C-alpha cells in the first residue's frame, strides 16, 4: 500500500496517541518522561479530532497510521469547547499532584489540564486556526510534512479561514527550520520558543 494522506477516521485515535508520545520530546521519543502514556496527547492531539474531525488528517502506510496533523479552525472556539467538554472529565480524573522527583513529568502535564486557557489572543485575529503535526521517523524527510500542511491549508481555505498559527519549542530547531521552509513566519518570540504564522489568503 502506498503512503497516503486521508481525512481522520475514529479508528485513528489510538495511533495518534502513540505517535504523539513517540515524537513529544523535541521531536523525539518522550516515553521515558511519562508514567501515563496518554497525558501528552490529552493535551496536544486528542481533543482536536474529537472537537472537529474535519480538521485532522493522517498519513498511513502498510504498517498503519504513522503521522498526523491535528488542528482547529477557530482557536477561541476550541478553547471554549475544551473548557466545557474536555477538561472537566480530565480534571476530575487527574487531580493536581506534586513532583515525585523521579524524573517523570506527568505532574507538569496534569497542571496544564487545570489551567485556564485563553479564549482571546492578538494572534487569533489574523491567524485563528492552530495545529500540531507529528510523523514517526519512518515517514520523516520525504515531503509528507509539507503535504500535510498543504492539505490542512486547503481545508482551512475552504472554510474561509485567513491564517494558521502554532507554537514550537526552541529545543526543536529541526521543526523550526521545517516550518520556515514551508512558509511560516515568526509572529512572537517567547522564553520557551516561537509562535509562527502562515497566512492563507
Ligand atoms: C517536523 C516534521 C513535521 C517535518 O515533516 P517532514 O515530512 O519530515 O518534512 P518534509 O520532508 O515535508 O520537509 C519539507 C521541507 O522542510 C525541510 N526540513 C524538514 N525537516 C527539516 C530539518 N530538520 N531541518 C531543516 N530543514 C528541514 C525539508 O528540507 C523540506 O525542504 P524542501 O521542500 O525545500 O526540500 C517531521 O519531521 C516530524 O514530525 N518530526 C518529529 C515531530 C516534530 O518535531 N513535530 C513538530 C513539533 S512542533
């Protein structure tokens, strides 16, 4: 079976969760950082296809789903949706915990579940959409990242969305180089990394 990009199907969720974990440490495997392998995707991948399945696309090959792009067309609306439908169950399931000082960082992710996420941001005016993209190593460096961005950009244009933004860690220079190469520009610099934007006009 050739590699192909296709719209999200509900059976992809397990693979999306695994890929998120395997690429979650500056682009590399984050499994060693988390006792609970689901927490990272609860934050960065899982809610997107549940909130709006039409804004997620996956890459599959003969071994299965090995890459995804997850997005929301409306970041403010997405945060309102998470506050109502996503966080309440996870906050009850995962109360705030202290750092166990054993090298794991589950407590850092759990603390983020309990944050109040902004529904307003100056970036949202021109770049209301935001996204996350991850490919397993076997699919990296073959043009599929660019193809996923283009697929999402087409879907966003079809909805009349003017721009797309994302956050990238300064610890992931390869991803920063990729985003600039496919057309993103730097919108904001932070201590943790960059906010990048892609105009879709
Ligand atoms: C970052 C990632 C999405 C890029 O996707 P990809 O399929 O590997 O990239 P592509 O092959 O589509 O590359 C597109 C362009 O970016 C460039 N590029 C990609 N990775 C690069 C890197 N590490 N350094 C410099 N340039 C890079 C390519 O050379 C290519 O340029 P060209 O089209 O002019 O030849 C993918 O490598 C990945 O999932 N990495 C691990 C997870 C990750 O870091 N996700 C991002 C978290 S913010």
